[in-house]
């Protein structure tokens, strides 16, 4: 299963400036493992020590925040677009 | 940049130079502006502030941005006593900070004046924002006055008044089919690709500082006394967090000796992730899909919600939420007792204040300040069916006299 992951600006130092990467993963958890393998250090940036996604990191599968889906267990159908986006305020 | 030393991560304390950055590159937590408070303390006094402009910029040493300001005159809005509303709620010392009196009729003029001043210093010629409406109005107006290009992104279902009061200033106004959270997400992605000053994305640490001026002004207008209790509307949670920071900074630079202000927050039940976290005793904010007439507060995934909960808890305040019916009743109550017509966010604040009074959270003797952050003319849809002529008559004295008698 392949998913296309959009990398946010603060993480592009790890990806050498690349803004979109393809990973083989069937869930969000797998995707983080795959990112860590390809870009060592990625997990520590995205996840708490407990393994949960950090408070200020939003992960979207398609158009939906994974907190409305199954969190780290959210499945990634083949060809899914995943976006990692830092939380931003507004109003 | 005034007395700004740089930026610091609110979670892991990593430091960054004063650049257009908004999240920590390591842990993605928000960055906050760091000042040289000793330098500020030596150049600010009650007298220097009194001699300053009648705008938020009288507090310039405590804000980012230099002398070349983008300034339509935001701030120094009236702080008025509210005896009639107080009597209805059982409060003996209630005050209203009337921020409808800003250039584009909401408190967002404060944050935008700072954001665009800083954006221009960074050399940007295009500014942008994601907005629930008030920010859109403020960005479009300030950009027009400063001759900056503006891209303004709004949810497509926004109130007509807010669309018109943005488009009239001539920005590129992009209506996005989705909620504010969808718009915000899109803008985060756009911000990564375009070299623009996104006021609530890459300029956010500076932008958010503008909200402190509300706290500064309230304290100055009360004769350099901090209030006992402040009630603040919550959308992203940034305003509430900055009210506390503003009060703390006044102590830090010696303008007041101390404060024990309780800070309470107000949400609409149809979008109340921060109130829900407060009430359930956690600091974990569960995002929601907003469903409320209070569109200016309809942020389902509030970035500063965590800090708002913390501020309310640590200051002894509370966060509560009210139904849309209570919001409308709050708008009407404020208007008929104090002559101030607030937008839905103001209705949320007044209705929540009522609830907190009934619950004994706000005490009758406390000097309480409610923040009225936006003008009712922006959201007339919310109250249009409840605010209609008493009667419609022919232009004849007899008919009027007869109908008035009937009414009595």
C-alpha cells in the first residue's frame, strides 16, 4: 500500500527540502514507522514519548483529521493523500 | 522590532531569532515573542503611557513592531460601567470593554495592526489570513491603507455583513467550501508554498501579541488596577491566553504591583471543545465539528485551547458554554440594558457570564470586566427575527394613538 505524505515546512530540514514523499504503509502508525526509517528523527518530532501524536501536530487522511477517524490505527487505502500540519490559531 | 529579543517555544523552550516562524521546528508547539523586560521597565511609566497616542500603540514598548506602523487607530476603546446589566445579573461592579468601537468593529484590528507592521518590517508585500470574518475585515482594511496586497480566505457560508465588509476594501477574497478548520488547514498548506505574510500562520507569534493591549487598556482605564475577574470569548483560545500574559507583563515591568485576576472563558455549546476539556478536568482538547450561530468562535480544533484551559484553571476562573438561544438572549440583554449591540461572540460572553453568576462562580462583589469583541451589525442574521418594528402603521395620528393604547 502506498500513501503520499505532505511534509510541513518545519519537518523539511529532515527531508532535505522535499515537500511530498511516498511511503509504503497501511495505517498511520505504519506511516510514521516508514518515515522514521527513511528520515531518522521523524518519529521524535511527530510523536510524544508515549508514541501518541504530539498535541500540536494534526494529521489528515484525505480531508479528515485522524482524531475523527481511528487515530494512529486509521487505515491508509492505496493512493491516499496524508497531510501533516502544525496547529495554527486564527479567528 | 522594539524590545523583542527573539522567539521561544512554549513547550521545549528552544530559542529562535525574531523571524517569520510560528512553530517550533522540533516539537511543533507554538512560538512566543521574548522581550527584554528590564529594558522595557526603564522606558515605560504611567506618565509615558498617558502621553502616548490614544490607541493601543500607547503600549508600544510591550508590543512587537517598530515606529513605521500600519495603524488605523485600533484600541483605547471605551471601558464602561454596566450598572443595569449588573443589576440583572446580580453583580455590583460590572464593566464592559467595548471593542466594537475599533476601526473595523472588532478586537481583530489590534492583532492585525501588529501583524502588518511586523510583516512590512520583514519585507513582505503580500499579506494573507484564514478568517471567520472579523479577521478578514481587519486584514483587508489595514492592507488597503498600507498599500499591501491581501489574500483573505473565508468559509463560503459566512454572514453577508462580514463578506461585504471584507470585499469592499479590495483584497483577493477567496471563499472556501468548508468550515473554518478546513480553511485554516488549506492556509497552512498554502503558507508553506507561497512567500506571503500569513498573519495567523507564519506571523502568528507577533500577531497574537496585539491581544495583550486589551488587558493593558482595561487596567489603565481602571486607574492602574487589575480587575478581579475577566470574561473572555474563546475561539482559538489565543485571546484568553494573551489577556493573562498582558496582566503578568504589567507586573513584570512595574506598572502594577500584582494581580489576582481570575480569567474565565465563554464558548457556544455548538463549538465548545475548550469548555468540554475544562469541565471534564483534562487538558486534552477533542476537536469538534462546529454547529453554532456564533461563527466567529466556530473553531473546532482550537490551537491555543490547551493554554486557555490552563490559564482559566491556574487563575481560578472557569470555562462554560451556552446554547444558540442563550446567545441571542445575551445579545438582546446587553443591548436593552447597556445600549451596546454586540455580535454573536458578545452574546456568548454575556450569556456565559449569566451562567457563571447563577452558578456562583462570579461573585456579586467582584470587579468583573466582560470583553465585547465585535459589533452586532456584523451578524444581524442572528437576531433579525427577534428585532423587528413594534408596529407598522399608516402616517395618521388617530391610528398611532389607537394602536399605542392597544399596546398599553
